[in-house]
C-alpha cells in the first residue's frame, strides 16, 4: 500500500483521504441462510436418511433418485446433499462416499456454492424440450472432470415434454457408471411410469408442526431475536408442513415486530402480531358468527357479517373460516383436538359445541357451509351471496337432525319449531302408512255395500261381479290372474300390465290394451283357462270406459301415498328448510310395492 500515493501521483490524481469502505454483505433470507448443509440438519425425513446411509455403507447406490413432496420440504436440498455425500473426499482428500460429508473439502464447498463443474443443475420448467435432454445425453459419455461422480439434478422434472422423457429413457436405464441422476418434482403423477420405474423414489413428508416450531426456535436464537412460543406455534401451523414457507413467514414476522424500545434493532415476535400479520385475528369473530348461526339470531348475524366486511374480510374468507371451525368442532367431538394455536377460551368453546351438537347436525352444517362456499366463489355479488348462504344455514339450525326427523315422520309428531304447524290436523302419517299398501281408490267401496271391507280390496271389481255363475268359474279377474300365474309368469305379466278391464263376466272378458297384445298370447291365455275350467273362454278387445290395469293402479296408489306424505305440514316444513331434498322410499316399502301383483293373484 506504500506505493499507492506514487501511483495516484503518477496519474495526476489526488489520493483519497480514506480508503473505500468494504461493501456490506447483502442480506440473505432465512430460507437460504439456513438451508441444510448436512443430513443431520434435514428435519422430518429420517426414513430417507437411513435408507441413503445404508445404501452408501453397503455400496448399493442407485443410478437415479426421484424426490417428491410438497413445496419446501427439502427436495432440492436433499439432491445437493446426495451430491455432496457421493463426491466428498474428506479433509485429507482420501475419503469416500459418506452419509456425513465433511463440508470442508473442495467438492463439498463448491457444491454448496453451486459452482462445482461435475454437478449440473437444470430447471426443467425452462428446459422442457428434447434438445435440452439431447445435450445431457451427449455429455454423459464423458467422464467427470474432478469428481467421483458426474451428477445431474433436474428440478421440476414433471415439466419435461413427452418427447424429452422418451429421449431420456435409454440413458436413464443404463447410464455410465460415473453418472447419477437426481430428479425433484412436486407433481409426481405427471411423471411417466416408464421414468418412475427406473428411479429409486423417495416421498418427502410434510414436517410436523411441533418439529417446525422447535426448528424456528433454534433459528431465532441464532438470529438474536426473542419470540413467544405461541408465535412460533402460529407460524408452524401456518406453514402447513413446509420449512421454506415457515421460514419466509418467520422472516416477515421479524421484520413486522415492533422496534420501539429495542436498542439492538430487534424486538420480540409476539403472537398478537402474528395473528394480525396472517389475518388470524378474526378467529374470535368467526366463532361469534358460528354461535349466532346455532342460535338462529338473524339480525345479529347480519350485523356481524357487515362488521367483518367493513374491516376488510372477504366473504369467501369468511365462509372458509366457518368451514374450518365446523371441522375443528367435529375433531373435538371425536377426540382429535390437536391445534396448538387455539387459546384456552377457544378450546373451551369448541368443547362445549362438540358436546351440544350431534354428528348428523355437524354433517348438515358442513354440507350447507360447503354449498355456500361454492356459491360465494362463483357469485357475481359475493357479499350478497354470503348473506343468503348463511341465512339458509341459520334457517336450518332449528331443524331436528335426520334421525329425529325420521322418528317424527313415523310417529306423526309435529315439532313446535314452526307456529303454522300448530293448526295442522290430527296425525296424518299413520293413516298414510296404513293405506299405502292397499289401493287408495277402493277405500270407499266397502262403505257402499254397508259391510266390512274384504281382506284385499279389489280395484277392478265391476257391477257384473255379483252375477258370476256358480259353476266353478273364476268370479273375478284376480282369480284369472292366479290361474294364469300358475301356468306362465310371462302370460301373467300381460294380464297385469297390458289389460284394462271394461267388463268381466266369466267366461267372457272385454278389455282395452295398454300395450298391443299378440293374438298368439291371447290364444295361450284362453287355452290355459279352458284347461283349468273346462269351459271355452272369450277374451276380446272392446270399446267403452275401462279401469286402469293392475300395474297402473299400483302406480296410482303409490303416487297417491307419496303425495299424501308430501302434503303433511311436517314434510312441507322439511322441504322449505332443505329445498334440494328428495323423498326416498325405504327398502321395505319398495319390496311391498314390487310384490303386490303376486300377492293379489295369491289372495284372489
């Protein structure tokens, strides 16, 4: 430096009074600063580390590795650690592959800096074509320059084109001994199966919130920052298993922390600040909304929605918060409460709701909120759609759960939740259920004759039936069906479904056809009747008023019974609360309906 003044003087320039200050080291975000430099620093992936360690010790190294998992769990970091482990030569230059690279030899330091010539990293998102892969194929023929292995790390490998994958297959299956491939992807389902079968696959897991919280505590200690444990728990929960996401939030939280009164420029990271920064401060407001929904207080509910809208909470975010809360209550009910970010007050409230609400009610709330979320998401007016969706949930809050509703329908009980049901007639449902198996249209018939009803009312009885001859011939059409049913089920189905009786006077049947009946089938029916009765029968198609066929009458009875149920005040109230609901038949009723033609013929 003694020559410096002479140099400046020779150039006719005055020497500076003070030397230029050394440029300050640029700030590195925490996600880069604390990237794992060894497998011992890689958290949450113990199974993969053990597998790789054993493979290295036993000299059973695969030629291709595939790292898959969600963002930020360490796929690229693991790829670089594998490159270090395979090329480490130790501080003395005599070492071999090891699961604990020294980090001090030339290959380890160069790989960490990203400048090692024999470790080639390629971003498949920007190098998707077959020409990019062709360069790799040409280069693998040449041995490494200074390392034990030439390693290709291809990030986001699923972005390669189909032709690029196909071009890589042969080299990937039989690469030279000095070449290793390491792939990383977040969407492994987009990687062809032909590539997957040539790789040793490792599925990197999401990191547990407890592990993340401990990891963040170590980092803030190294950074000289104080942080509340609850704040670290909130950040770990918000990271959703991603180390990088959590470190990014932690970086932002340190910058967000209040610097007032801090001599060193740092300050405590507080939980209240994290809630405000992450938008978690409205959790108590969401719980109030949920309580208002359960209490069916429409005015207070609308006021609460207005308040949230004024402070900047989006309607879709509000619906998402209610869905999350409904899910948390359900988890509390099944004993799976494991959210460390909840306050004691919130935990007590969730516990109370879990005891108060049954599983059917929670399921119904979830379905209603989920439908409302979809409507708000697609609506042109999200604010109004949110109001309508939550009011619909509120109206359904005082409805009984499906189990109680089914019992009310069976017992004919009218709940007191709607005043208009108080003036409803006496229980209708038992009468409907008793009448459903029998033909509704024939109920007045026994009253006209002044006698007790028959065991099975006849739907197709005609005025001619009392005049049937007492010669052993069938006295009604049901008896004819029974005779034919013993001969042929096909012919029996024709009588049940296709014949509308105009008049019956054995041995003459006059009918109209619901569907065309073949003359050959009619001949078979008359022949069977002649064999059974010894009398020639006449079955002819005529004109005049005809009664419905047996099958048509059964359907009419079924429709009438269904309509009677739908007309009851309780069911009407249920459909008002659940507009998209449907009335379904149970298996017993359906079996009775299906068996009625046979029971008619057997009892005739």
